C-alpha cells in the first residue's frame, strides 16, 4: 500500500517552465498555504489593472500558478 509521505510544490511560469520546491515545515502543510508562501518569497504582486498578477522578482516573467504533487512512500529518495 502506498502512503503519502509529503508533497512537492510545483510553480508554473508563464514561459511554460515548472519549478519544484520542497515543503516548508514552518508553514501550514496544506497545498494552498505552501504554494502561497513560496509565491510570496519568489515574486511580487502587481495590480490592479489589466497587467495585474504575480511577477518573479528581478524579472518580467509572470507566475501562472501552482499545484501540489504527493510524494508516495515508495518514491522517497528518488
């Protein structure tokens, strides 16, 4: 039986690139809290207006969003 040990946070950029981050143990362990915490560390919100959104710090690349990938106990260490 596979058990979820942890999860990775995957941040999607407007360029199509996907960046992965490990869980931050200082933040609540649900997907939204983890993703939002990373988003706030790596980007700045610009808005309101037609060009509103989260943009990576020191660039003009928008963050498209994030999702969480569960890490099953037999995947740990890969």
